[in-house]
């Protein structure tokens, strides 16, 4: 199959040779993404509007939703080796797919910039202790460049970094939790019994937490297309076929991710602030402990940014500008993230996450409806790369899909506390009804990814 000018070689179906990520690397990548200060901050900002037990319930509900979407979407990459930005050509048209993909890139760049800023501030505190001087702007640039360089070398290099970083980060975060409790003369029981205002919304909290990861729910095929295939990868049993991603996401996302949010909640309850830097500064009296804590905060951002933010946005840019290399896509994504200066909006992360879930929830609904309900999981992969194929629709835009998408997003804004749920449900029902007359499964002649 020749590579047409609209297709970047990096976006072509992955071959068996390309699938060089094993289950343990995959688990570490997910653990690396979930250990981040965005989630920590989210956990802290939910209190005192909600009680600790309500926050824990919201965390578990959100991760159950996100994991379900991750597994469902990931099956596309696992079976056919095509990334998110290519698959949605079948939903929105060859050119139309660039629009929802761009919406996906916005939060990726935003979170890259925000987390790079958090890391720079943390490293700055260490430098102030050591040499009495720090420059946040310079540190943002240096830390941003280091992450970009790591991401350029691909998922394997990101996994190697995580193999070193994650065990150390897990231990240090556990120690930070212990020091927080010890320095505030508190126990876990005291934290769970902390009084709250109870003026927050449980479902708003679920949407805020899920909004962090709904972005990666869309890009789940980008990761699974690099995962080593097991002997039963072609099994008709969905759960057998996806047991590796399920194990990795239970271990790396739900267990580690829930823990980070809960540590953030503990810090917020005990110190009265959501800022992880301030929480550490107010709780750690020992200079050595303070330095270790700041280094933990900095490298937690690195382990998240490369896979969750730089890689997806780079693939999206390469779909829009096929001549870009992966390295160029990563570099541009990083630059955009820093130019957005997302730290200016640090006090409103909950709202940003909820709006993100309303913006991208309908994309998830459309994509999953297209794959499971209309195509029944049967694809002809060549169709997604053929500019004269079946996804031309109306001048390469599927206006039906955009009608459903617009309606779903408006409905999600009307019912903001249920933004993701409303957007998802409306998009599933609307897309199924409006596209059923014209979408057919590829059937037994579906073309699998070439190996």
C-alpha cells in the first residue's frame, strides 16, 4: 500500500515488528501517567465541598468509567494497529477528522505546560535551598526540552524512564503521605472523619476526575497498537483478547491513580491548600526530606507528560501536517503547551477538566458506536488510508457526525454536572440513528494490519 500525501508513515498500521512494548512496560507507562500533580491537585480541590468518603466514591466511579472506555477503544489499536487520529476518519471524514482531533490536542498541550510548570517550581525550590537562586522561566524551558527529547525516542524510551522513576516515586509518595500525617499529628481515620461543607456535586467530581483521563481514553489505540500481541490476540472473546491492557490499567491506572488522588485529598484536608508545592513546604521540616519531595514532584510530571500529552498531540499534528516527523510533532506540541501558559488557570482545573469531558465525551461516544454498534468490530484498514475511499462523505467531511457532535456538546453544557454522561449518551444514540443507514461492517474480507 503506497503512502499517500495525507498519510504520515508514523500513522500507518503497526506491524508485529512495531509492537515492541511488553505487558510490564505497558503497566509502567500507565503507572507513570497516573503519578502526576494534576491528579494530586484535583484530589485536594474537591475538599471541602465534598466529604472524604464521597471523594473516594467519586474517584472509584470515575476510574471505572475511564477504564471501560480505555479497554473498548484500545481494542481498535490491538486488533488493527491504527491510531485514534486515523480511525476517526471513518466517523468524521478524511479531512473532518482533523477537527475533533484538534480538540483532543488542546488539553494534551495544556496539561503538558501545566505539569512542566509544577516541575519547574519544585526544582526551583531545591535550587533555592542549595544555591539561594532560582529562575522559574529558565527551568520551565530546560525541563520542557528534557521531556521532549525523551519523548522523541518513542514509547520504548518512555517505558525505560518509567522503570527507573516509578518505583522511586511510589516509595517517595508513600513517605510524603506518612510525613504529612505525622507532622500534622493526624491519622487516616482523622482524615476520613474531616468535616466538609457538603455543597459540592458528586457527579461533578466524577466528571472532573474522568475528564483528566477521557483524553487518554480516545488515544488508547495509540498505545495498544504498540503492545506485543499474545498468541490469542485474534480470539473472538473480547476479554481474553484484552487481558493484557486490562491488567495494566487495573494496576497502573486504578490502583496507582486512585492512590495519587487520595494523597492529594489528604494533603488538601491537612493543609487547607491544593498546591502540592505549598503542601510540601508547609509539612516538611527536614531539608533533605523537602528536597526529596520536590524531586518527586518534578519527575512525576515527566513520567506523565511524555506518554499522556506529548505523544498523542504529536500524532494529531502529523495527521494535519503529514510531512512532519514524530520528533517535530513532539517539539511543536511541547512549544504550544508552554506558550499556552496554563499555570495562569491553576485555580480552575476542576472546571477545565469538566469542560474537557463535555468536549471529548461525544467523540468517544461516536468512535465507540462506529466501531462496535455499526461496524461490529470489522474493518477494512485500507479504507482509512485511501483518500478516494468510503469516508469521503460530503467533500471529506461527515456532516451527520458533526451535527451529532454539536448537539451532544450543547447538551453536555446544559447539564454541566453530568457533562460527560450526557454528551456520551446523546452521541451514542444520535450517531447510531443517523449513520445506521449508510455504515456497514467490512465482514469477512476485513483487512488486518500487515505483519
